[in-house]
C-alpha cells in the first residue's frame, strides 16, 4: 500500500483522537460497572498513547498551541502512572 505523507499524518492524528475518545468511553463504562466513579490504569495508558500521537501530529502541523497542550498532558499522565505504581508498592 502506498500512502501519501499527508494521508499517513491524518492516520496518526485520527489514531490519537480515537485513543483519547476511547479513554473516556473506558472510564465511563468502568464506572458504570463499578457503580461509582473510578479511573482504571488503562485510562492513563490510553491517555499517553493518544497524547503521543496527537503531539507528533501537532509537530507535523507546526501548531504551537496544539504542541504545548499535548506536551503538558503527557507529563500529567505519566505522573499519574507513577503515583499508581508507588501506591501499589506501599501496599505490598
């Protein structure tokens, strides 16, 4: 298959957006299942995947507002995973 550069970058951008949408759907369904508001660890992994893909897309588009927004989000998502890992270590 021979994709143009523009088509490839559209696939990257839409993949990031799908991952971001997927994390909200996951959080909603998991909260419904638990009958309380919860955020599963997979939410943060989807956040990192979506953010990384959208960050790459923003760089390709050379959009400084989009770049700054995605760069900051990744820091928050990684920090949440660190906090989750630390709390599991303390419980063991």
